[in-house]
């Protein structure tokens, strides 16, 4: 199948996708993916699973991780995803896979000692009718997965509605907001916003009719002092101007430090004064 061959190529080179594969996928992938049955989707997931995790066993769960996402996306280029992990003390990392995207491995979160990994929120691109998999990695090395079917089309190739130059203005600017005050023994919710177009390499410049070269954030590191909150390894499936909701343990006086890196060696760093829990 043509769409499977393009996916193999995207997976084989890791968290990236060549423009050629993306353009080839934009036609037949949409038509084939929308009509696939459960057995075809399962076979696709098994192939992706082996590529990412090798021969490690991935088990289904209804307790360790769950996905909240719209059944039908209002905007395929800005699909809100909430990943919940109620048994947070067991979780070391989290993998997000959008099976029918040109580069399925959308994000990998690695949590540090300052994290509360009970919930992660982000916005993603969905290129096709697809299963979305969240795979929680436990501290004892198990892989536990949840799945959600999302109907969407063309999210990876959708134009941003502005020129490339406008989309890149202020690239690397960051903001962070906190939900409420810090209290001893309780986690605090935060939302990180990063200005970056996250060009997928599949978007056509509406003026020149050329494809805009891929430029997207590959890594975000969030820490407080010497204690890591999380590291995100990302790809073209993360929506433009990434917004990431997370929780952390508000201990210590140090600011929260964010470092973001993209695939063209762009690097941005910012520190934020966070609420501090007081007894």
C-alpha cells in the first residue's frame, strides 16, 4: 500500500518526515485511511509499535492512561488532546502516536522528579481519519496503551492563513501562566505557550505556490532549578505555536526554565517566576 510505504520511510528516519513523502501522502493516504477497517488499522499500529518499541510488549489499559479528544475535529490543524494518567506515581514517560499522520510518532514526554504527570494537554495536527495511541511507560518498564479514533483531514498540510514571514515573527517567544496559587503538598497547573510556526514541510505558500520548508520544534526541556519537570521530543504533528498544559510540584524558590530547540538549530531559552508553596 502506498500510504504504508510512505509511513515506513517517515518512521525509518526517526522523528522527521521528508517533504517528498509528505506530498505523496497527502493524496492517497486520505482516501485509503478513511476507508480502512479495524484489521487494517490494527496491522498499521502493530507495524508502528514495532518500529518505536521493538519487541517490547505493549498492553491495553483502562486505568493507567486515557485520551480525551474530539471524535470529529473542528480544525484538523489544531486538535486538542488531553492525556490523563491517574496513577501518576507509576509513570515515567508518555508516547503519543497519531497512526495515519505522515510521521506518526508525534511526541515523547519524559517526566522528571519535579513533575506531576497526572495530565498533559497539547494541540496536534491530524492528517486523516486515524487512531490516536497514548502509550504510558511505567517506572518498572511496562508499556500500557490507550486508543481513541479521531475523524479529521488535512491537518499536516493546512495553510496557516498568513505569510511565512508573518508566521515566523517573534519565533521563540514564550509565555507561561499558572492556575491559582501554590499550596504545600499540592501540584500546580501551568500552561506553556511557545511562538513557533512548526512548519510541517507539507504546507504550500499561498503566494509563491511553493512548499514551505519544514521547520518545527524537536525538543522542549522544562525544569526548576536542577530538577527536571519534563522533556518533550516533538515532531511535525505538534500544532503551530505549541501550547502545552502540565502540572508540577511547586517546591523551592528557583524559576522555571524552558529551553526549546528546532530542527534548523534554532534555540530559545526563557525563565519564569513560579508561585511557591509556603507553610
